[in-house]
C-alpha cells in the first residue's frame, strides 16, 4: 500500500511540475488600428492593437511594461496592468495606449508617410502565467513593420 501511495505521489508531483513549466515567449506579429486618442501641444496619447501568437496552452498576462521605438526614435512607454486571458496556440490582440511627446509623434507620422515600412523596437518585461503561477519575461523585439496608409 505504501509503495502504491509513493508511486501515485511521484506521478502527481511530476505532472504538477510539467504543468507549471515556464511557457515559451510570444511571437510578435505586428500592430494595427493605430489611432490618436488625445492630441495635445506637449503630449499626445495614441492607442493601437498589438498582435501576438501564443505557442503555449492558455495563459494570463498580468502586467507588462514596454518601451517603444520607431526608426530608432524613442516614442514612449506603454504599461498594461490588468489581467488579460490569452487563448492557447492562437493569435491574440492586446490593446495598448501610450503617451508621447507631440514632437516625436509628428516626426513619426511624417516619416511613416514617406516610408513603406518602419523599424519597430520593443524592450521591456511582462508577467505571464497560469493557475496562479506567474513568471517574468523579458520583451525584446526588433523588426520592420509595413505601414498601410
């Protein structure tokens, strides 16, 4: 009886460890639906939907802080501090808002009009997990994004 109890506990322990394994990072697919939320003399607030692919089972995003650069110009930081459910092995959108200096916004708009694509850099961290177990992930991305006008 004790051998059976030990083997059941061992199997349950292994299953628990495997189910809590650190998930893989998300694949950045691009941004869309860029919109100006508030235009000001000093600061402008923009919103956008950022698309990712989740190669894991279902997860939750608890928090994220990301610095955004377009064509090597720092635009601003976006912070997500609400719990977002992420579907398993599927694409998903995360709505983001970012406040930036208006001069950088105008410069970015003018440059994106003249270019068919822009260089996007993301640098930050995110807290993701499931079943109450969360991990901190670095966010590092650099790549070209086609602009549709």
